[in-house]
C-alpha cells in the first residue's frame, strides 16, 4: 500500500506539537518504516493564533475537533486533548461513527469509557490504540498485547506517575517535607492543573485500570481501583524506611485472584536494592510477570513531549502497516466483568506509631497486635524530646483486614498519641 496515511490531530498542547515535530522531522524515516507516507492534513485546538514553535500553515484548521472526523482527507484521528468527557469523548465517538481509526493519549477517557468505545470501534471495523495513555514512552501496551500474548499474566506492578516519584525521591535526597516538595513541583509545572490527579493516585490509577484489562481479559474497571495518595507520607517515614532497607513508592499493583480482580494504587515499601527501589526522579517503571516469561521490567520516561509523542507515533505506524489489533488485546465483547477485590494476599507492613514514653506502653500495643493475629518481625524506637516516643514496627506477613482490626483498638490503650501510619511492604 503506497497511499499516504492521513492524520488529523485534535489538540495542540505539549503532545500534539510533539507529534507534528516528529512527522515534520522524520517524514522520510517514517515512510520507509511504514511502507507508505505518513502525513498530517488537519489540526484542531482552542487557539489558532497561539505561537507553538511549529509551522502549521500546511494543515487545514478545524475549530471544532469533532469536525476532523468528518473530513474526507483524514484517515486517523489523534485525540490528545485530555479529559474523561466533553470534546475528547465526542471527538472519539464521532471518529468511530465516521469510519476513522483513533489513536489516543487519553487515559482518563479510556479508563472510564473504554469498554463502550472499544465495542463501538470493533463493531465498526475500526481500531483504538492508546500506547501513549500509559507510562509515556514505555511500550507497555504493546508488550502486553503482543510480546507477552502467549503468557498468562500473574501480576502487574509499577510506578506510573513521575510527579509522585519525583516528590518522594526529592524528599529523601533533600530532606524536605512533603509540603515543601509539593510546592516546588507545582511551581516547576510538574503537577496537573488539579494536583490531586497526581498526588491522589488518580492519574496512575487510570493507567493501572487499562493495563489490568489487557493483562487479565477483563472490562476496564477504574471504579474498582483502591486509591491512596502520597499526602500522608512524611520525611520521617522516608528516613525510617531507608533505615530498614526500604524505599517508599506510589505503587500500582494488579492481580487476579480467586476473590476477584485486585487493583490498588497506594504508597508501598519496596526493597531499596530492587529495580523499583532504585528508580529516582520522574521516571516510570512497569513490572510484568507472566507464567512463561517470568518477570519483565520496563523503565523509561513516563511523560513529556518527546516520549508521549513517540508512543502516539508507535500506534500510528502500526495502523499504517495494517495492524488491526483489538483495543484491549482481545475482542471487547469477550472481556469479562471482574468482581473487584480488596487486597487479601498477606504481606508484611510498616507501622509507624507515637507512644507515650512510659512502662508497658509497647506491651499494650504488642498485645493488641497479637490478639488480631499480627506478629512483629522488627521494632525500633527513635530518640525523642517530648513525652511521646516514635516507634517503628515491621510486621510479619498479615492481611490488611487483620492490621486494621488492631489499629482500630489502639485508642483503647491510652498510649497511642496520634493516628498510626500503615504502609504495605511489597515483594518485588
């Protein structure tokens, strides 16, 4: 096939302009690799007069992004506007209805409406590709749908939000509080307009839900992701975890168990010698575990103009070559609806307490833990200048339900002076 593949780009922010740069800079290389030219014919954005540092004069302009879908000179609509509804959803639906393929970087849209959009696309003989929606430049969607297609995936795990990883590693390296680094990251433009999308785990939760669907053959279920952000992590937690040989990461974990699909995005401790423990700055890492291949570790830039645009172009190239994969790796109508399950697999936990410095205080806490079936592996007490002593406990493997039962009874001791912090220690 020698006819050009014609692209319409909806959204000219960081990613959209990055796509234009790649097509303008590497046109000959793309054509050689795809076996046909890749060209941009039309674009759409909110402002036509904004200086984006690229020449858009050769492309038709549509003020309404849904109008891209109706153009006879557009084969593929690239949706990089963002948002889980509104213009992004309308444009994607219109593209499918008009017989266009869609390439999206929109994790929120697909995490919430992915099942319906996939069914509509497949019924129309169209494809939706979304490599750029998960972990930026890391080709994790392709790894799951193609490279590991012969495996039963047993677990997905990863650091999928670079802003949170930056905050946690910056706290450790500089000895700063969470609020100090949060303010710094916000000033540098590292956080979303609504920072809770980042620090609350929502952005990373969207990504985890998409990967879970591919890995386990289930319908996308973002509502089933247990979310806990990093706002409660203190510099003391980071220092004390390091003292015990761990790093704290906002970690996504998904696995299919007899109880259902477990999906959680929460702060976890990982061994400091593990690949995840050594991950610093804004980098992402995804760990995939399959029954035949074992463990695969993918590391790279999780955001930014170049990495995300690169991932978009990976999908464009597949379409240009004639690849017609189902949205989530198998026909959408065959995806089963999984029952959401809370973490039931036992694991050790990090438990931070402040106890009144008086005889028998620790014994009362240990007794309650023991009554709940939680045993202590290691314990440390740190120097203090007031009447309450910081105490760190690492438990043997236990369930979160058992630990929560014990924590709920701590108030009755009269020696626990503030709410405890409990963080799961994940086996890597």
